[in-house]
């Protein structure tokens, strides 16, 4: 069983530093660096990738908040509709993925860039940031699951529970990262990682949501028996499978010497 580790916030008077915020900020910076490095490796413009990343990040936070408020906190939105503009909290990771897609697609169309080519480097690069983001969730323990005696359960105050943020951290670190790095050792068709990573992640996240706890103030609304995230997982998997079928036989992008 994993011990419940609590790292207190650091109050600097002018600002409060949270472990979760530190992890997310670190993940964003490393994700930017990884995507730009990948862009140079496959022959794309790193500076164009940097600019696209900024728009993608802004859209990700905005849509992550909107999805969370609309599908997880509708009563709160009805009571205080102006909170739709407070994009810092609450947020939904699945909404963040949707926002990242919208922001990057808009930028690629505006700049007349190959969306599949640039999306691939971000999907490849964001895995690093994802690891640190879910590490932050693990430290914050903000995704508590149902009670269990599973050996990877976290011993929450009141008893052991599944910690879904911790499980996703392990999945990203031990599965997504090594798989993408192994597959990324040789040239791939544009759109390959944009298809493969959602297909790997969606079934795992779909299953995790069945372990969500309704305690700890969680709002776990269901739509035809599934959470909003589970419906997005279905859409993500289907889209990934469709795209993989489209790009599978295409020639790989040639790398510069």
C-alpha cells in the first residue's frame, strides 16, 4: 500500500506555491522543449511549433474549464455563471485535450501548416509534460477513487482508496513514455502519434472513471450511464482508429540528415 504523502504549500506572502502548480509548470516547460526538439528532428520549424504551442495551451486551459463547468458543475454554473470566465479552476483533463486540438488546428489552418505533422510533435512531446502533470495530481491526491485493498492503493485519511491521478501517472511514465520513444526512433507518417496515443490512453481512462469516488465532494454526473470523460474517450478512440487507418500506408516523413 502506498502511504498518503502531503506536501504543504509554501506561503511567500506575495504568493502561495502549491506542489501541484510546480509540477504543472515544470511539465509545460519540458513539454515545450520536447516538442521543439522533436520538430527540429523531423524537419519542421521549431519556432512555428513554439508559437502554435502557446495558442494550444491557452485554448487547452479555456476549454478544460468550460467542459468542467458545463458537464461536472452545472449547478455551480447556473448559480454563478460568471465563473465560466475563471479559467484557472476547475478544469477537466479531457476538456484540455479537446482545447489543445481546437487551438492547434486553428493555428495550423491560419498559418497554412500541415496540421498532422505539427500535431504529431505535440502529442509526442506532451507525454513528458503529462507525466509531471499527473505527478502533481498524485501529490495533491485530487482524484480519489473508491475504497479498496489493492496493493497500489493510497492510504487516504479514513482508509485506502484507488488514487486515479497516481494510476495515470504510472501509466504515462511506464507505458506511454517508453512506447512513444520506442516508436519515435524511426520516421513515421504524419498523424501516426496523433492516432496511436489516443488509442492507447482512451481505454485506460475509460476504465479508471468506473473507479471514481462520489465522496470528497466529487461531482460525478452520468450521461446514459457514463461520465462526460468516458464519452470523450469513446470519441477519442474512434477518431484515433479512423486516423490510423488513413495514415498507416502513407510514406513516413523523411528526416533531415
